[in-house]
C-alpha cells in the first residue's frame, strides 16, 4: 500500500502541492513568529549583556520595575565613597537619559525612533562598551557622537551639525564620532547619542549626580563580598544589583513587553492553519470521491478496509510532513518579512543573527502534521466504505455512512456549542486571561467549523441571489456557473467556509475598529475642553518650561499635565499632576457619587483624586489614606480627596491625580505629557502660528487643535487595524488556494461534461468565463456569510465590552471593499483552472472515464 500511495502522489503532484500550500503558509507563520521573537529577544540580550559585561555590580536602578520607568539619579558623593572602599578596583558613573535628535534647523530626523543618550567619560575606562568607528569620543561642550546606523540614515559625517532636544531648548552639536555599541551590529529601534560626561550632566540638569554606577572588585574579592561592602554606603533611594541580575531584569522587561506581540502573531498563525484544515478536508474528500473505482479495485485485489484507511492517512501524513518542513524553512524568510512590516509601521526591531530554536522546530512540525492528520480522518473513513463491486460500475458513488442521518443535527449542535462557549468567554467575569482566550478561540473554531457544514442550506439561495447579475450579463454561461455552485452544496459550503473564516475575522476587526475610533473621538471630546493640545513628538514628554512659557504669554491660558509612575499596593500605577486652580477649565472630571469639583481644592500637598476602579480594587473611600512609592524610592502618604469615574478606553488621567506642587516635590525632574491651551478668539491659524513661535526653541513640542489631537489618537488604532488586516490576509490567501483546488478537482470530475458542452458549440472563451464566474460566485458566498458572521461577533463583543462604553459602528465602505476584494480574489483563483478547462480537447474529454 505504501508503493500505491507513493505512486498516487507522483501522479497527482500538482494536486498534492496545492493541498500542501495551505499547511506551508500556516506553519511558516508559526515558524516565522518564533524566529522573529527569538531573534529580537536574542538581540536585546546581546545589548544588555554588552552594556553590563564589565560591571560586577550596578548601582542606581529604580525600586519600581516596569518598562519605561525612569532611573533615579544618585549623588556623586556615593561614587566617591564607593571608590574609597578597599574591595573596589574600579568605579565609574554614567548618565543615561532620553534626548531627541534633530537636524540643524530643528527638523525631525529619519531612522529609529527611540533615542538613548549616554554621558560617558571622554577617556576609555575598564567599563567602556562604546567603540569608535570614525572620529573620536566626545570630549567637551558642543561635541556629540552617534551610532553608525543613525549616521547612515541621516547622512551624517564627522563635522556635521545636529540639534538635540532635552528638557532644555534646542542645542546644536558637532558630530565628532561615529560609534557602535560593543559588538552589536544593529541597535534596532534605538538611536545612540553619546556626550562627554560633564556635558551630559549639564544638558540633562543632573549636575553632581549619576544615573548608574558600574563597579568592579579587586582580585580575590567575590561579587557577593563586593555587594556587602557597597551596601552600607548607599542611600535609601539607591539599589545595587550584580551585572547578571541587571541583564536578567532588563531581559524580563523586554520579554514581557513583546509577549503580547508574540501571542497575537501565533493566534493569526493558528487561524491560517485552521483555514488550511478546511482546504485539506475538502481536497481529500473530493479526491476520495473521485477515486472510488481505484479504492474498489484495491479492495477487489485483497486490500482490507484498514489498509485503505491507512493509505489515505499515509498520503495525508506525507503531505503534512513535507509541507511542515517547507513551512519551517519558509518561516525564516517570513520572519524577515514580518520584521520589514514592523519597520514600515515604525517599530524597527534589533537583529544580531537569526535564531532557530529547537522549540520552533518541534512546535512548527507538530502543528502542521497534527492539523493535516486531523483534517484527513473523515475523508479516510469515507474511503473505507467503498465496496469492491464498485470497481465494475461506472459512476459509482460512495454509500452514506452510519452517521449520515444524524450529521446535520450534530453539525448544528457543534455550531450551538461554539456559541455556548463563546458566551462565557465574552461575558463571564472573574475568568483568568488564559482561560478566557482559550474559550474564545475554542468557541470560535467550533462555530466556524459548524457553520462551514451547516451553511450548505444557504448555498442555493445565496447562489441564486449572487448569480442573478452574472446571468443577466453572461447569459447561459452565467446560468451554468450558478448551477455548478449548487450541484454539490456541501462541497461549495466547505470551500466557501475557508474564505468565510478569514472574511469574518476581517469584518469583525473592521467593525470593532470603527466602534473604537468613534469611542476614542467621543471620550476625548468629553474630557478635554481646550482650543489646543501641546504634546511631545513620538512617545516623549515635555519639560515644565513649555507650560510655563505658554502660561506667561499674553492672550493665552494654559495648564500642564504632569505624568509619572509609582508603586501602589505592589503594582506600578500611573500618577498625574495637575494645577487644582485651573484644571477644571480645561478638563472635565466625571465624578463618582459623593465627589465633585470642590474636591480639587482639597488636593493640597497630601490629597489625591483616585479613579473608581483603583478605589474599588483597594477598598478606598473619601478620606482613606494610602501610601505609594515614587521612582526615587521616597514614600508619599496620600488621602483620598475625591473619586472620579473616567472613561475606560481613553483614560487620560492616571489611577491617581495629585497637585502639581506635590508632584514637583516628589519627583526628580518632573515632566509633562501635555499642555492644554486656550487662546483669545479660539483656535485660529493666527493663534496656532503664535503658539509655534513661542515654542520655537522646543521643536519636539507639537501644537495641535483638539480635532487634530483626536485624529492623532485614532491613528494608533488605524495602524493596529492595518497590522491585523495584513496578518489576516494570510488566511484569505490560504482559502483562495482551497478555491483553486476545488475548481481544479471539479474540472477533472466534469471532464466529459465540459467536452459535451464544447461539442455542442461552447467556445473556449465561454468555458473559461463559466469557470471564472463559478469561482466569483463561490468567493462571494464565502464573503457574504463571513461579513454577516463578523458583524454578529462584533455586536456580541461590543455588548460584552459595554462597561467600556464601546460604540457599535458599521464601516460600510470597508465592508463593500471587502466584497469587491473577494470578487477579484475569486477571479484570480479561477485563472489556472479556467485556462485548463478551456484547453480540454472535446473528443478526448468525451472519451474520459
């Protein structure tokens, strides 16, 4: 039987290849995701390992963990005391902060968007990881070095003039060095800006302090002994870690930040494989039906049912193994494609060499092979029902199975079960995130699988409605194409079902995205009452001097919004600082019962306005006292002055809001997320020009009208939707190969019929048009069902997210475009089958058996 299977695959190479493509794409997505994430994390590991490779102990990191937490500076006197310890060989202090690189006129630069600024000694130290590629290290005022990647992207050379924006206005520097970070090739999204240490201290207002201190021990002194010696000389707001511990901390933070991206990509890979299972099931079902006489002949020659079953499963196994191996290798190329996609979306990733982990190989191969085998079980069982007598009967068909009578109720039950599992996943409270996602994924899989089979009852009415315009324009050719789609409703439903999954998910994302955009627009306008919002470009912050400059100008009223992070009840929370005297003029607080605008006057130097969610989570009421720890290590004793209930989607204030006076006393180098501005006469072009002139020294300060600010917030949603559309396109491509397969197999099945049509006068062009229209109708059936299902799922999700006040909005134009894309996709899928059908010789086709 093995020889028979291998011989059959050689005879049906194209059919096997088309079937395998569905698995190749799904496995490639899994492999590519793991390769991309492993490569990225490995690059970050190299960055961190290089940064701390020569430091046994690192001093100065924040007691608050989390991505984006600022490092508190430590007094230079601490470094002096550390150097005086007998256990210490070398100790150096460094500045580590954010700065924005600009051109000499203050315009934006190109390339990576996360600038990191370092203040380092002008001479090489035992801890130096900055390697000079060209020029020399910065050694005085007005000098800067940049990494080679940034220099190349902005055509910078030794002697070029660049601008740098920090908490101070724009300052010009001369490029004196092109550097690289250790042995790392690509820094990914990072721009490396290097200054002389005293220059950096002045530039970042950190005179007499360091952000980090690197320490090494004398010979014979262990790291543990060194840490014990250092501990007594450290102030309460400083921490010490070993270099290895710091590397692990930074690595864990990055891994935590990238985990959602990895999970999203793997989810889309699962969708592609799920769609591929439809293609495999349908292809094998059709081929089993077409090989009835072949299986019957084998039975006549002595093959048992078990051997027939094994032959079909073996064929599927071979296809699955080969496809999975190809997909595993293709994933290496797809990882590069995903990396390019993220770069196009403004999220360039570091790369220090491709990483193919053992886990990637095992998971990718297992997923592809298991999905292929599961999809082949039902067709394989059907093959065992072929009776030997069928070998002598022309046109023999497979007898119905024992479960044929209850098939429809079982499939309907599967659909209902999918909905029953989706319901708790959407609406039940208190579920763990993993459990909720498992229920949503499992419920959706059952729902789509059930619909793919049950929708056979929808094929005829949908084909009639969709095919009517084709009949009007194509006449008898259109009529034949429509009738062909209804000839085998089950096959049509399963073929369209593969497309239904992809289209349904695209429609689901589009409807949710439209609702989310509407919600963002509504909630921002409900909260902010200002003519202009001044914010920082990118994800940066503004120095308080921006708000002070605006507030001091005539005809302008402004209020700044500070932002920081604190540790509250063991969790990092956002904290906001506002001016109680005028914030209510610009921002509309939604007060919980018992609280009101008068509570702002109670902020003072110890009060806090907390959100309803924060208060409920920690059992706080008005007057309750609680403690939080700032990034500098100091503790704040706060009392609840009031409780607000902000929107959930766009929650502009943090979990707690304090006065600007308290904020500035509690945080070193406070910064603003934005400044809300009103001008005399409202938002006019003249007023906007006036604001920009006032802020000319701060080119990273963006002046936006409230409408423009709202649009910029919606832009992030649009970027996320574009990412989802690109990833979902893979599942749609897989489903198109399913249509190609089905049409190609149906042409083989209808060879004599096509020959008869040609003999009766149908031209090659008409045959080609008939197959093409059949494909278009099939694609539109899948698209229509998918759009309806997607809208229904989006409506359920919107209802489940009712506490978020998420609106339900139908993006009609997007859904229409989706139908048009499905139409052209069906047309594309029919190209090869239509051409093959048109080339059939009528006489040979009539003789085909």
